[in-house]
C-alpha cells in the first residue's frame, strides 16, 4: 500500500531546541513538545487503515528524507491498545491529544477520535463474526484488509498483547460513557463482556494453574472452539506462560484482567495464579528495583494503563527504576536509552537491550537506542509539568532526536546506533505512541475510575500491595540517585 507524499517532507532536521535549553527553560521545553507533537500528528494520520481504522505496524521511511514510503500492513492487539489509549485521551480533551488528533481543535479531535473508535469496533465485530473461534481476541494480523491472521497466528492468540488491549477496551468504554457517548459505549461494553465471558476458557490453563502466553484455537470458524496452550513464535516452551517472571512485567496485565474481570475462574485459581508470580528484589548501585528480563523500557508498558502509582510504594519503585536507567546510561557513556526495538541498519528484531546487571537475561544491544525508550521518564514527569524545566525524560528524548536521521517530517525516528552511523528506516506505533501517551499521563486515572465503577479498585490495590510486600517487605527501598538527564550528547 503506497502512501501519498507528506506535505511537510522537508527531510531530516534538528529539534528546535538543545538538550540544555529543554532542561533549563520551560518556554523551550514547551516549544519542543509542540513541535514534536505537531510532527507526530503526521504519523498519527498514517498509523491505521483508513477503511477499517485498524492500526498498521507503522510505515517504512525514505532514508534520505524521513518521509513515509509505504505502510507496514500488519499489527497486533498491543498496537491497538496504544491507539485506543490516545483516542481515549482525545475524547477527554487532553491538550496534547487534541494537538495530535485534531491539530489543536477540540471539536475536531473529539469527532475524529469517535469516528476511529467506531470504525475499530466495526472491524472487531466483523472479525468476531467471521472467525468466532478466536472468541473476540485478536491474533497478530494483516491490516491492509479486514483483520486477517498472519500465518504464524492463524490458530493462536497471544496473551500478552491481548492483556494490554483488554484494559484499553475497558477504559475506552468507561470514558465514552462518562463523556455522554452512550450508544458507542454500549457497543464497547458488549464486546468487553464477551472478552470477560471467555478469557478463562481461552487463556487459563487449569491443569497447571497458569495464564497462557499463547492459546491455540482448535477451529477458528467454530464459535465453540476448544483451547490449549500454544507456542508463541520465537519464544519456545520456556515462555509458554505469563506467570513466573513473565507475570512481573507487562504480561501481568492479562493476569490482572483474568483475576479481576474473568467469568468462571475457579475459586482457588486467583490465589494460585498470584502465588506463581514473584518479583525479585535487586540492589543496584543507583537504588532498589525489581528483577528485569532485559530491563527494556517496554517492560514498564503496564504503567501507562494501570494505576500502580496510586500506591506510594509502586510510585517510588517506578521512579527508582528510571533513576537506575538514566544513571546507568550516563555511567557507561550512552547517549541514548538501550531498548528492545527494530534493529538499526536492518536485520532481525533487537530484543536483548535494556539495563545491565538487573535482568535474568544478558543484554548485547547496548550500542543502540530507541526513541520510545524515554517514555517511562516522560510518564514520571507527566502531571508534574511535562514541559517544565528539568524534565530529564524530555532531555533524553531531545538528545536522541539530535542523532542522525532521528528527527524528520513525522518527528521521532525508530532507533539508532550510539555512534550515529545506523538508523532503522521505519517508524512504528510501538516506537512512537508510548512517548505521546506518556506525555498525556497515560490512562491510569481513567483506569482507576473504571475500576471503581466495577467495584474492584480495592481488590486491585490489595493484590499489588501483597505482591510488593512479598518481595520488599518492610525494608525501605534505597533511592540514592535521582533521574538524571543525559551527559553524553549527540
């Protein structure tokens, strides 16, 4: 699918401010955010199929100009979750979302968001009607036509991606209703109710008491299909479940959805599930944290959607993690943040990048960075003055955008090498929307309100307090370092 040339395809450029200006001057920081969001709006326009409103992975880009050349016509529920999160903020008239979705026009942003959300639901419902065996859950799929499972997922659905999407659907429905968009909210609720009804059948493996990382569907055309534990491509048997260490990171979203909202979960299943999920305390020179997988920022995806930071202990834990991330990068002379991403210069996906010495897996991609790696620091600053002087997350974002081929007509690039020689010739939803949603504060407040409306907010906080106490007990968290701006500059 070819795309029209962008009207502002002037090629790669430098951000309008320096790192020091963004850190020292609120006016410069605001100018940076305004310019960044205005350019990202061009990508927002390209990010989904205009006929179905379903997300693309993103677009390929011209290495000479940064302009979009063609769509990357595949996607997943995880990308849908980010899109829905931004649309939810737009119908609430969040200022950054209004700039992104409606070019600053509140009414235009609201109407456009509603149109996209309605189109998405039309597509979800059409997919459910065509392939009812998936139970409404989304496989990885091609999105250049009606949702069409990719070959590797023609008979499977992923638990991690769908856990992210299920929460965005819940919060979208709640926010639509609060905004008076009752008819569309009712349709979203009907779809969410379907997910609640079948999440246990699809994703809970009763024999082992775990949540499946992938569920195999016996017959996608059969509305009463049977489900068994699948095999996520490229992960293998060790990653077959979202409990264990995988339930500590973003995989926890599906566990929480199942235990808080799932229908038909056996009486003892919730305790069994949470007993199988244990954070491990790690003492780093820059503070106390939880054990990572790689330590990539995407392992904190759940903080964009769920109100963990309503609990002071998780607020501190999240902040310390970003102090460790930023200071570790500075200690090692990294100008950007090592992050799982599309590999600079091409090739296979680069997964093993993050923070040294805190994960269970070795990291070898530390000579690279991804622009979206700044999102947890931007989220930490949101609500405390995202454009305020001293926002270290904005400092890291601006520094990475100063690297070659990282600031173009659609704002941020995808990824690059620390020596500035390589870049990825693409722009994806995963690599762009987390920063934007983080600047908006995520949808954690909206999710908290939704949890209260269902009467399960207290249960959520109880579960998370238990998880925290199990790992950290009464021993205080060490916080010797603050989140630091970059010291090595492009």
